[in-house]
């Protein structure tokens, strides 16, 4: 009643003129708590209390406050009804007519014997609504409006393929103007049955008013008050995209699909078009969105996070069992895990992800979903660029010799990624040792095999840790290579009894034939150049091996053993490329995580070697590259 301002309006109309109005202290405490959190509903309630005080000062009512203030524990449990119970207690003490917009509160109050007037929450007919102030900033081709205190209003205008960020008024927006617009928007979201408050927290409020998504921020969350309003400029059916009929059939066959593209490319517009297409073809479609802004017909139910968690929403969807679920947007690891869980449970899934290339969307799954399961989770990637379908990739799982290798005993599980239109393979994903490789197919026209180039670069960098002179490497097959070094370096590379070269062979998984370098002017021994083949590591992409540098002071890591991992702790080297040594003998290279550790599988050869060194008292060092 207080937040909606309906009490003061009934007093001004004469209906409650001359009465004694008693506001429970619990109501005041609740409004104060909401205002302290920066929520506009709290300020609206406090403004109504100020209006009631003015009416009381003019003698139109007698305003009183009564009851006790809730304790911190009662405020914390307000959702369980503690504050409502305090309000009823006050009403029982003072008597009179108990007026409320809360249906549950009214029913309990009647059961307690109070004289109750329940008023239905204020909802207006859409025909009663006038234009909003924010709508004056929009034109037909305006995609979004951006207002900030003391800054000229800006907007994104134009078609998707040519969006422009332009100034739409020279005069800067003022704090009073933004406050007025904010109050009007929140009021409309409360009164319009087709609008709602998506989120309200300290410093930020998200509203959905018809087809407009509105974000209102103010300090302390943002440096100043800001209002951003986004709306779709067009609603596009799938026919607009002129899709291949086979692709339409693929979409209808309950698959795992990622709709990828850069921000503002039209991903959500395309996803909404797919949702309408599926709905028209008899598919049960639901959406998972936060906030809900896909423009879909009413037959498609839009779900937000249940209890603030998308995991709970997914559990509900498994009971609803839709044919397709559209997940907008899939960004964090938890989102990918939910997407994979629903897909493996048999639900058709369409996820909207940010990516600058089609293959990048697939790479975002690496390290989050088991490699062999990826084609079961996602088998199609539709890449959107400037409002058009720019590329479609399909994934298939097979066992074969990876591209660039010839030995049959190197056959392994491979994810083949092909262009849907041409059927031509473009990438292969497979494991190479402990690394995950995303290999472009046919990108190089050289006679040398790409996998051999990767191996040569890696061998050269490892041998260079022991040799002070030049190093030449030639991979002769998929499991052997010839290394040439100066005569004085051969003893260091081979080691006593061959222990050094044996360790290098175990690390690289290749047989190394060490020979003396006879030519006077050897080839360049520099590491990989920019543009060399790249490897993709789970959760992090970098060059296959770092360029050789002069190590800084070594760090003696804190070594921790768990059931699954051996962890080398080197917090001071977080995020850096490093080399691991045992008693000055190179072991392997790695990148320290942002948490300051390097993890190895506890049963791996590297981990076993480090644990044996630790048990025997050998020195383990982590050296920055």
C-alpha cells in the first residue's frame, strides 16, 4: 500500500479523510532497508511516508507510528514471514481497519480476527498507459539508448550490418531527469501485467517493459547514475536467413547447437527466429534467460534462474521435458556444464555464445566438457556475423590417424570439424601427449607435415636447454627425429649413461638420434615465429612453446599431493610461463595458473619423477622463462 502510493490517493479523494493512520514500525524498517540497498521501491515508499506526513500536517489525517522494529534476525528471515508477523501484531494491538495488498497477509489477518480490507495490487489496462519519457529518445532504427548523468544522450542506430553509435542530443542528461525517468520506468514495470522487475539489488535494477530491456545503475555500483535501454529493431523469421533446407532439417532433429558471433551481431535475433520456427513445426520450446529478452510468441515459456540458480531451472526443465531449450547466454563454466547435462539427458539444446570465429565457440568447450563427449553435446555451430549466417560447422567423432601423421599406430580418437555446406574438413581436435591440439586442415601448402613442424619446434626448445651452441632438428617420422649439435654439446645432451637423452625422449615421446653438427653456418636456432602452428591447451591458448629466454631467480615450489593431482605451488610466478628442473636437469615446461600452481595427474610419469626426487632429497625448481 505504501510503495504503490494508494493510501495518499484515497486520502486526497476524501475516502479516508479525517482518520487516524497507523504505520507499523516494521513497515518503516523494511522501506529503510530497501532504500539503503539502493532499491527504488524503498525510495518510493519513503516518498509516500513523506506525503502522508504532509497530509497530517494539513490536518487531513492523524499520522501515527506504532509497534516494534524488527531485529536483524527477523529482517534476515523476512521472506519466511517474520516482518509480516510483526505488522499483524501491531494491528492486533491498536485495532482499526487493516489495509493490505498482500493476499497471504490479508488471509492470515482475517484468521486472527482482524477487520481486513484486501486491495488487489494495482494493475492498469494497457490502454490506460501513455508514452514513456524514454520512448522519446527512440526512432524506428534505434537499437539502444544510453543515458548517463552529465553526458549527452547516445544511441545505437541503423541495421545490424551497419550499427552506428551516435549522439542524439547535445544537452547533457541531468540527475533530476534520470531520476524522473527511472521512477516512471519502475512504476510501469509494477503496473503493466506484461512487464516485470527482473532484478533489484544494491545499485542496479533490471526491468523488462514489453520488448524493452532496461538496466538502471547508480552508485556505489556505478560511478554515476546511468540508464541503458535495449529493444529489438526487427523481429526476423527464419526464412529471412535463406537457410539450406538440409540445415533446417538438422535444426528440427533435436540436436546440440551453438549460435555464435561477436557482440551485436544478431545472435539473439536469430535464436528467437529459430524458436519461432521450432514452435511452428510442433516442437515444445522453452528458454533459459537472465534477463529474459528473447522476442518469442506466448506459446514459448521463458524461464529465469530459479532461486537465483540456473542449475535449479535445469532440474525443473528435466521434469517439463521440452523438445528444445534455448539457453541465452552460455558464458561461464557452470553454463556449459548445465548445457551439457541437459543435452546428454536427451533435450535438444541451442546455446547462444560470444565468439569471434565459429571454431572459437567449440574451443570454449575444451577443458569444460570431456573431449570425447563434445560431439554428443554440440554437433552444430551456426556463426552469425552482421545479421547473416556466415558459416555453419558440424562435428563428428571418429578414430583415425590425425591430419599430418602417417603411422597407423598413431591412430586415436579425433573430433572432425567440417563446413556444413561443402563437407570439407577444416579442423581436427585430438590429444597430443597431455595437450589438446586444434589443428587446421589444409591451412599450410608446404610439403612438411604440420604435426612434424610442431614436434621440431618443441624438440629444438627442449634440446636448447642443454646445448649452448646451435641446434638443428629434423623429424624423420612420427616417432623419431635427428638432432644435430656441436661436438662439445653432445656430452651434455646425451648425459652420463644416456640418462639425459632418455629423459628427453620420455618427455617428448620420440626417439632422438643425436649427431654432431658438421656445417660451419648452422640454421637459425630461434624458437617458433609468430604465425606458427598453434596448440590449444585446456582452458588456455598459447604458442606451442615459449621462445627461449634467460631464466630469472628459481623458485622452490610448495609440493602438495592429492588423490588426483600433484600440485606445484609457486604463487609469485602466477600467470607466467616456466620450466621445471630437478637438480638442474630440465623436466618440462608449463604455464602457472592465476592461482599460482601447476597441476599434474598424480599417476603421470612427470608427477612420479617429481615425487621420487622429493623423497630422495633432490632439489625441484621452477624457473621463469
